[in-house]
């Protein structure tokens, strides 16, 4: 595994696993929860240590139980979760504190590695209150890093007006369909690490080119796609229910894409 050092010095695995459909009937985001997550067990067995969770996924407690019951020591795990930008969680500082305390309980831990605001909070007062609670828990050591998700440049500018702690990451959609180039440039300038959600999304034509590029490295198009992101410093959190795909999505560290291929993919 390779790591990216975040702007506060914390090291985050460059590949993690998503969880938004884990532990749900038919792997359906909106379906009822099941009581087990074989995919998470196989991910841990294969070597995934960074787990991308969220309160909105409704499966935090289940994900937390599987992690707590696994043989992987807590200090090897990198647990991310996200507070929704909904009244229930951001209407007051107390509500946000209760949400974080509940997540800590769900993961049966006394600290989270990374906590994100899941979506931009439009009300400035609520944004400030929420971030101040994040900072409070960060200063207390209960959160090792704090960040944002789906924030555009203008949302970031608003946050910067009062933030004492700079967000460590912005988790946004980054893939070949939505390259998000302008925002990536802003994040680079601000030294905020980009985390790509939905990294696997591609058009059929793009997939053909990726498969072709993969031939010369003896890698699949999906591996080329993920390598492209991590080679330019974007953390990826692909999600798979298939152990073969999970294994392949981690097998990215024994090859390097040429500058020419990086450019080709960028222009797809
Ligand atoms: N912050 C946010 O607002 C936000 C939004 C969306 C998602 N997320 C997070 O980001 C994670 C990833 O995003 P995502 O789940 O939307 O999409 P994704 O990881 O881009 O794509 C998942 C799909 O790709 C397939 N796949 C995975 N590896 C593959 C491979 N090697 N070859 C072929 N197909 C492969 C999976 O099918 P199989 O199961 O068959 O492998 C699955 O259908 C989520 O789980 C969640 O944790 C965050």
C-alpha cells in the first residue's frame, strides 16, 4: 500500500474501499440492511485498510461491528465517516456533537481517522457551527483529520473565512466522465487532498482505450483507470461486491504509467 500525507501530517492509504451499498439487500443503496457484510470481510482479508463510510449509508453500525470483530488492529485501520448536511445533524452544535459521539460508538472506537461534512451546508451559521464542532473534536484527538465532501470552490471560500483548521481532504466525484479539473487545481493550490468517489465510472469508448493501454502493462482497463488517479495524487475509494475486482483494484503498485499514457488518459 502507498500513502498520501495529508496537510496535517496524517498518512492516508491511497486506495480504500467504499461501503455505500454494503450490507444491503441486493446491493441496493436504498434497500433494507442485512446483518452481514461478506464484502467487507473479503476487503480486509485482501489488505484494504481504509474504509469509507457515512451516516447517510445507514450501515455505520454494521460496518463498525464487522471492523471491530475483525482481526485487524484498530491502529491499522483508517476509518472515514461523514456527517450529513441535514437539519437533524447540523441544526445546533449539540446535534453535531451527538452525531459524532454516535459514530464513535458505531465504530466501537475512541477516535475516527477522518470526518467529513458530506455535502455543502448552505446556511453560513450552521456551516460555521458544524466546522467548530469538528475542530473541537479534532483538538481533543477524537478526530485525526477533518475535511469536506462535494464542496465547490465557493463553498471552500466560505469555510476559509472562519476555519482555524484547514480541511485535510475534499471528497468529490472524480472520474473520466466528471474529471473536475478546475476544482482539482484549486485543491492542489490549497494543499487539500482530493479523494475520488465514483472512480470507476467510464464511457464505453473510454473503457476500450483503457483496456488497450492496459495490454502493454499486463493490467486491466480498470487498473489503468485507478492507477491514473493515484499516480497523480488522487486517493481512490472504489467499491466492489466482487472479491476478484476488489483484489484487482488493490493490485496497482507494481507498474507505472508512462507520461505519454497519463496524457492520453487525461485527454479521453
Ligand atoms: N461523498 C459522496 O457524496 C459520495 C458519493 C458516492 C459515493 N461515495 C463513496 O465512494 C465509493 C465509491 O463510489 P461508488 O460506489 O459510487 O462507485 P465506483 O466505486 O466508481 O463503482 C462501483 C461499481 O464499479 C464496479 N467495479 C468495481 N471494481 C471493478 C473492476 N475492477 N472491474 C469492473 N467493475 C468494477 C462495481 O461492480 P462489482 O461490485 O461487480 O465489482 C460497482 O458496480 C462509495 O462506495 C462511497 O463510499 C461518496
